C-alpha cells in the first residue's frame, strides 16, 4: 500500500500550484461563497458541510444564491469519483 507521506518535493509542487493566480482566484470565490452562507446561517464552522456550486465556477458558474446549495462535505467532494471520464 502506498505511503501517504508527502515528500518536500511534493509539498513544494503543491505550494507552487496553489499560488498560481488562477488557483488563487478560484479559492477566493469559494471562500466568498462560504462567507455568505455563514452570514446567512446556512452553515457553521466545523459542521462538515460544503457550499456546492450547481454550475461549477470553472464552467462559468457564479456565487449567486440560485447557483449555490449546501451539501455534506463527503458528497460534495466525491463527485469526481462519480464522473471518472471527466477526470481520467
């Protein structure tokens, strides 16, 4: 079974990827959606819920209330497993 230990080179690559301007922009948009849900009382810190974008930000979706829903963290983060052809 492969080890889950992250080598320094792997950590550096992750940090460089996360610092790319397009990744920063996406992270800012996701955090903004979360802040709006917190303010509206739809989620709480540490509650295991994610703000789900019905139309993904990558596909031109927005942070408008009509494009957002609250899902469990497990369900929201497992969608790639349900659509392996998209992310082969």
